[in-house]
């Protein structure tokens, strides 16, 4: 009787070992899948980080270009204002001098008198640079909203 019990116990132990071996195999297969998933995730992360680095370089170049263009624009606007002031002084001089109005034709005097009555910049506005970008995008993005702060990039 003890031999039978021992034999039954051995069979039960053998079945338990087989179940344990199957669980270990399932766990091993699951670990292999997770390892592959981790490898794929690391590869994807490396690709995304390389793309992010390339985009950061492009952003840096774009920011530099915007800064250069803004400086050019400010210089051009300052030069335009300077030239407008000079032209306004010439117009004022011509309108004040009696010989100036005599030397000019009636049509030229008419044009000069209308120009001196207005702010010269407003009179020349149609000739000036197009401000479509400023008008159409002003509420969305103005140059004063552009931040060159890199603290947000660190986050």
C-alpha cells in the first residue's frame, strides 16, 4: 500500500513538474516577445530622436534666419523713414519758397500741395512694401510673440 501511495505521489509530482515546465516555457516565450518589443521600441526611439535632432537644427536655422530678416526689415524701415523725412523737407521747402512754386507747373504744384497736406508715408503707402503678411497673420503670430527661449525645449 505504501508503494502504491509512493507511486501515485511520484506520478503526481511528475505531472506537477510537467506543468511547471510548461509554465516556464510560456514565461520564456513571453520574455522573448517582450525583449523583441523592447528592441523595436529602442530602435524607434533612436529614429525619433534623430528626427528630433534634425528638426531642432532646422528650427535653429529658421530662428536665425528670422532674426536676420527682422534686422534687415528694421534697417529698411528706418531707411524708408529717413528718406520720407528728406522728401517731406524738400516738399516743405518747395512749397514755402516763392520761386519754387513759380518754377513748377500747375499740375506739379497741385500734387505737391496735396502731398504736404497729408502725412507723406500715408501718401506713399500704395508704393510701399506689401503688408499682407503683417495684416493676415498678425493675430496668429507677430514677431514680438516669437520666443528664442530654449527652456521649453529642455522639457
